[in-house]
C-alpha cells in the first residue's frame, strides 16, 4: 500500500469553457490557476520533506 492510497480522491471537474470569457477574465483565471499551481508545488515539497525527514530519522536509529 502506498501512502498516496490513503489520501482522499477528488472528483474530476469539467474544464471551464474559455470561449465564454473575455481577455480580462482569461487573465484573471490564469492568475488563479498559477496561484493554485504554486500552492500545489508547495504542498508536494512539504510532503517530500516530511517523508525525507522520516526516512532520515529511521536511518539514524
């Protein structure tokens, strides 16, 4: 069993229809996506750091 198997899965959402958005709305939407991507990168880094710290702890014992 992988640790990722224990994490809840989210339903896949339908993509936003970009044709209905204007340039300003598209730019705002892109900024939101970029902020969310950065949040995800930070979460991944935190989880990797946690796993690395745990592995180091058990190696030193």
